[in-house]
């Protein structure tokens, strides 16, 4: 279950996000950074190029001999047109139903796009409607429907065909034809919503070695990869002496992500195929026309399923209904390019003279846009009962009382939990970490406060006992807890601040849940602590949320302070308290209103205790609890919570606060020892 992450085409609560990313993606992106190789024209490296590796893998999976990777799909079309010699005075024919950048790419080479209409059966259309032969055909497979390349070739045998397989990557048609291997040259977009993506990118593919060499030259500023670079050469490229190129090359970081995504394709395709088949069967039984080729559907190689609405409802009504009742964002079939709001070539001087006659006869393309909706491919990575619920929802009008998920009056769901209507619940998992020496009497209070949490989530508690405390603890029966004993030799330092940071990092690496929370053995949570944090994470999508804290004394009574407790007594502590008093962070009462940053002249960073946080595990796994501290930081008791916070600020993580004081923070720990007097065991707690 992906709970937070990059989501270019997001679903609602409980639906898969797209693209799927995890720790493997992070490791893949680390490779080009470790290698020092960030671009095909960058510094030389003993590490192999991710661009080359990804191009080979993409070509093999496409059934082509060669692939050249570009910065985006539009650049792929530009490069393909240049490779085929298309330019000023030429026309490029394409379906009227397509994304506007297909036309823009044609303008970029000085040619003029012309459009043919869709057919009743498919938005891909038929080139038979063209009155004269174009200079080239952009044969675009759309949604789950293949363009009939063979028919276009029969009609226009001397016209080169560029096959755009962005919507059916790695697909086989119902006739067993490899989509992407039918044209003279093929291209695909690797943009974030596609079933194969690297965030933003494209590819040009061919089986012709001479054409492949031209493609490399066009993409790498008239250069090619040198088979044996000179020892003193700054990079691994050399002049190709073929054709004048430009820099269209995909960065190594994007290629690394592409390799990560290619590895995921087989199981994703199998999931899409299984669920989409059931979905189509349900929808067609209800009178919907699902425009999908049987081969593409069976392979799970489709960008989305385009469906014509059978009962006269407007697509926007269907889309609103689906989002209100399931949280899924559907789409409409592309508007015909000449009709679309993004088609404005006359506003660019270079393109203005190329527009020509815009009065194309495209009534069926307009009809597809006006009567159809598209279900995105990532929906079919969800559980079968969710997909079934979506199908049932599409077939029913929206009730008057329905509200949109996430809007006032709607039901809020924990991030990672399914809509109740979507079938069986799938609760998010929160790993709670408690680090202790096992001797403080307040440990029982802390553990009981975890057991009393009223939250729609599975809580898994791990108690890390640091040292030689008794082997048995009074753990509340309700608590799903694991106890791990740590020998002193398991950590490399005796400094209490550094040791707690080491142990937190060790404990965090063992977590596998969706979220991670920490509770020190001298603190406790209010009953709604985790629920309020989880609710905020769900409604905002933030991977890091926190609460405020209430200061309590040794007896658990709320208490106020007259100086800043987390600095040694003195003028700096007094001044900091007065500054935070003015800001409303601290006041006459016991509540400390922590924040990521404070508007202070000498300390812009804020203050949030570890016990106030709820982290998405994926984010937390990228952060460090330790770094070398300066003598001044040691004197000012800078701890692991401060070190973590500075990384969140540097990354500009979208942190949110519940503005509820749900952590009960007991004064007297190792960062404010003066509030309790000497204690026999201080190392287990970190504030």
C-alpha cells in the first residue's frame, strides 16, 4: 500500500497513487549521484550509464532493436520528424483526438499538422478521410484502442509512419501485433501519468541501425557515444558527423527512475488486466460501451479505458459523481485538438503562418469528447472490491445528499484507509517506538497511553530496552507490543544525546508500517493524539504532521515555566522565553505551541518534540537522527529532534500541525534536568 509519495495522477483515500514509488526508487535515484554521472554529456565515470541501461531495457521490452531516450514525449516526436527529414512545407496527419503537444511538436519542425476524424468504433480514426497524401502520418494509439497502422500503410504506401505508443506501451493487439513495432519509427511519452514513466521523458525506437545513429546524433548535440574515449577527454562523447542535433537527452537521474519503473511493469500489467476484464464485463452488462482492444486489455498495457455513457448524462456529471462517492478522479476523452483550449499556435510568431485551414470535419471526434469518460489505469491496481464499487457507482446517478470527499461535511478517512463503501477496510499501520532503560516508573503510564489511543489504525508498538533492565515488563494486554533488549555494545557512544539518536535510528530502520511515531518513557499521549494526527495526514496529504505539548511536572500536573527549559539557566534561556512569549509559542499556561520555524533573530529553526510527530515511514527513512554537533550545540543541548527538524526545513517538507496539545510532556528529562533535580537514569529519554 502506497500511503504517501509522488502522485502525478492521484486516487482518493485508499486508492493506489501513481506512479508507485518506494525505497527501491530512492536507491535507484541514488545511483547516478554516487556515480557522479548525471548526464550523457557529463563527467566520465567508471559506473555504467543509466541512460544506456534504460534504453536497452526499454527497447527489449518494446521488441525494438534500438531506443533513444529524450527529455519528453514532445521532443521524441520532434526528433523522429527530423530523422525522417520532415520540415517546412510538409504536412503531418494525425487523429483529431489526441493531446495537443502532438500538434505542437509538428509546428516545432516547421511542418503543419492536419487532422482526420475519429470513427464510430475508435477515437484513433481512419486516414481514409484524408483528401491528399500527407508528408508523414503520426499514428496514435489512444487509451486501450490501437491505431490501424496496416490500413494507413495500404492507403498511403509511400508515406512514412511514426507510431505513437504512449497509451499502449509494450502492448499486443488482438491480432498479436506488437504495438510500437509497426511504424517506420515509433515514439512514446514517459510522462508521469503513463504506465511506464520516469516523471518526464520520452523515447524514439527503431530497428534500422542507420536511423538509430541519426537519432543519437539528433539527441546529443550532433554527437555519439565514443567506443574508446581519449584518456584526457572531458566526457564520453565524440562528433557523429551525421546531422545537426540539439540537446534532447534524458538525464541520468530520470533514466534511473525509468529502470525502477520498468522492473515493476510485469506485476502491474497483470493486475490491470485482471481487474479491467471484470470491470469491462460489469459495465457492458449495464449498457456501457468500453472501447478496448481485447489484446491490449488482456495485457494490461493501456493508459486508460474510454467508455461511452449510455444514458445521456454529461461526462462532467459522471466525473463529479465518481469523485464524490469513491474519491477517484476520472477524465474525459481528449477534445479535438483544433477545438481545445490549449491549441493557440497563432499566438506564437514562428507557428502563426503554419496554422492554415482549421475547418476540419471532425464530428465523431467531438462526439467522443462529449459522450465519454476515461478510467485511469492506476485504478485497476486497487483491490477488486474497490473496482467493483467504482463500476456500480458509475451506473447510478449521484444522490442529492452526496458531498465530495475532502470538502466540508464529507467523511474524513485516515490516509491509506478505504472508503467504507469500497468494501472491506484496510487500516493504515502505525509503528510506535518507545526507547527506555526500563526502570522509570513513568514507563507504565506511557505504555497505557498508547493502549488507550482511539484511532482507526493498527498500532504496533516496539519497546527498545537499552541496557540490563529486568527482562519482563508490565505491558498492557491491549497493546500489540514487541520487546527488544539492546546490549550496551550495540551502540557506539556513551553520550546520552548521541546514544538516543543512535537508538532511534536503529529502531526506525526496523519499522515496516505506513507511519512512525515516537513516545519517550516519561511522557504520555492524550487519547486522541494519533487519531488527530492521522486525520490531518489524510486530509492534507502531508508526510509529516505534529501536535503541540502540555508541560507537566513530576506528578503529572500541568505546569507553566518562567524561562525556556531546553537551554541551561541563564540570560539566553530568559531571552528565548521572552521572544517565544511574544510569538505566542509559550505563555502563562502549560501549552507549548511548537512549529517548524520561529521568527527569531538568532534561531530561525523551530522546536517540535519527537513525541509530537507522526511521520510517513518513507519520508522518515530518508532522514538522519545524527550528525556531528559543535561545542556550542552541545552546550545548548541540541538533540536529535533538532537535527531531524533542520532536515525537514532544508527539504521544504509540507509539515502540518493539528494545533492540539495532545502530548503530555514531563519536565525533568536530560534536556531540562534542572526541573527535577538529579535522576539516577537519564539516558533513555530525549526531549
